[in-house]
C-alpha cells in the first residue's frame, strides 16, 4: 500500500497577510511587522521602518483598529488612530507561498 501524497496547503491570502501585518503594528511589535516587508523593494531598513512607526504613534496615537479591503495584489487598509481614520495602500508580491509588501504609502 503506497502512501497518498498530501497536497500542499494553499498559500496564505493577501488579506490574511495584511491583517497579520497590521495586528503586529497595532500591538507595536514593529520587528514582526517589518518581517512582512520586502526591504529591497520598499527601500526601508528595519531602523527606518521602526522610526516611521514610532513617529506615527507619537504624532497620531497608537493604532486602535483597522479593516482590510483586498484587491490582490493591492490592499487598502482603513486604520483608526486618535487623529481619526485614514487609508493605507499596500502592494504585495507573492514569494513562494507567502506574500510580501513591496510598496506602502504610510504606516
């Protein structure tokens, strides 16, 4: 009796990846959030990303909530902070079974 090969699980969706990314930002876990970026494409070093995130927290308050509208490979996040809601535009690229952020307009 031969073993039946197990199919690979489907890749994680863009929506799930964006949600995990913003959950890390809401939790102020910026090292983990940075792991969702493709640094060569975004041009952001980890230190620059950390500074951007901390500056946003100081100027606008901590992320209070967010929602996701996915149009793969693009995602529009609606983010709420003390200063009110705003949109963040993310562009993803699939790398193997994962999605990486290759462009973002703000945190």
